[in-house]
């Protein structure tokens, strides 16, 4: 574990640490929120002894643990002396931004027990002064929304860590059996000519060369594929930019046997040219035969 990538996420309450760890999880990190700092050496030692395959680890540590401020200097120093490589990512925001966020979420500040919110924020800044000074990266999140903050964090960590690109799950289905509950994008191809009404094609499915030849005969098929693939080629990079880890595209016809199967196959062949992180499933291909 000593030569693995370890990121410690810390900083002010309300500054976006949850967003940061979500971004790192999407990038393939094994993430732990609120691990007591005193347990960090034992955790790393255990991972090393068990031969864990975890290569990227991210941990959120902050004032939710009462002893964090007192204990982190000795523990971090000792771990570095033992050869562990870790980076401290410190998040902060302006007092105005933190006050606004707390008023919107109505969450309780960890240091506001005996103080008002403003005093709690000021006290936390003071507590974190020394840790902020040794941080490897400081990000002021005052003017960032969730998506912008994720992008900044990913752009930083992926300089040293191989990117984990978005996975695409493409499936065909039949509307008569219900729309897939996990679909992000659903396209209805029931407007296309139906091979079911061609006697010699009825007992075949959309993977058959004869059915594909039938579907390829119509200009509607070509126009649709051109326009829909153009839309997907526009959308997919933007979904990745937003930090989406997977995208499920569902192509539906009446029974999920002919048109949706053939069209999904055609979409798969085109998208496969630009990504290997794509799978194709024909959910209902056998149900109506």
C-alpha cells in the first residue's frame, strides 16, 4: 500500500468534501468517509498484509472526529517516514458562502454547539490553520457548483491517476414488458417498419442478417441512426464531463425482438468505434417467440 495513491480530503465544514469524495469514487478510488485518524495506520497495515488490490484510496477526515486536530500531525509524519505516499486536499470557502450553505441545508455545524454559526465557522478556520499550511492542494469552493467542483478535483487527480471513463450500457427492450427502470435515455423505434408483419421474418430476431437487411432497406432507418448517433456523440462527452460514471441507453420497440434489437446492434457498432467501455444486452429477445 506504500506506493499506492492515497488522498486525504479535509477542510472546512460545508466546503464540499462530500462532493469531492463522490468525484473520487467515480474515478475509481476506494473511499472512506470519517475514518478516525488514529485508525489510519492500522487500516493501511491491514491492507498491506492482506495483499489488497486497492490501488487508489481516498479518505475524508475532519472535525467530526474530536481528536483529529490533536492527533493528525504525529500520525501523518510517522506514515510519511514509513514511506506512505499521500496527498492532502484541503477545501475551504468564504464565510459568506458557508453561512449561505448552512442556511439552505439547515445542517448543524460541528463547532456550533456552544457558539452561533458564525462563531463556529471562525473557530474551525483557526483549528485548521496549521493543516491548511501543509496541504498539497487548497481549493476555494465559494463560487463553484457541484459539477464544477467535481470537474476541478477530477482534473487534478487524473493527472497522476489513469482516468476511469464512463461505462455505457446499451440494451434493447419491448415496451409490452415495461421500460427498463435504470434507463437514463429511452428511445422508441416503433415508428420504423415492423419485420413482424413479414411472414418469413416473424420467427427470426433482430440479430438475423435477413432482419437487418429488411431494416436497412428503409430510408427512415438511416435518417434516424444518423440523427440519434449525432445526438449521442454530443451527449456522451458532456455526461462524462459532469462526472457520470455510467450511462444506460435503452432502445425499445413493441416486443423487443426485431426493430429494437437491430437498431441497438447498429448503435453499438458505431459507439464501439470510440469506446471499449460499452456492453450490449437484448433484454426481451426471447420472450415473444
